[in-house]
C-alpha cells in the first residue's frame, strides 16, 4: 500500500490484513471503501506492522475498533456498542 521497501512476502501479508480491516470498517461500521482506506492510512497500520509483526495476531475487527477509537469516531463506535 504505502511502503514499497519491504519484501514481497511481508508486503503480501500487510496488504491482506489491510484489506480485511477495510472490510470490517465497511461492513461492520458503515464506512465507504474510500473512508476505510483513508482511516487505515492515517492510523499508521502499515508502519506498525513493519515495526512489530505481533500486530498480525490481532483480528481485523479489533484493528478497526482501534482505528475508530484513535480517530474519535463515536458515531461508528456506537454501532459496535449496539450491535
């Protein structure tokens, strides 16, 4: 997505989890695909995964919750509380 200076396997894994996080943001929290990708970019998911691969053990749903919390998106988080 952003950083092209990572090996192909890591790049593939990062792209996969980013797509899954975007899927959660769209399907569970009502974001558009564009909004989801912007939130993911802004949150630094990719840099975090490059720095610490333990993030791959976190579920895409939990990543989405974290991203929304960091962005104070209370409207979307209410969907989580009342889901």
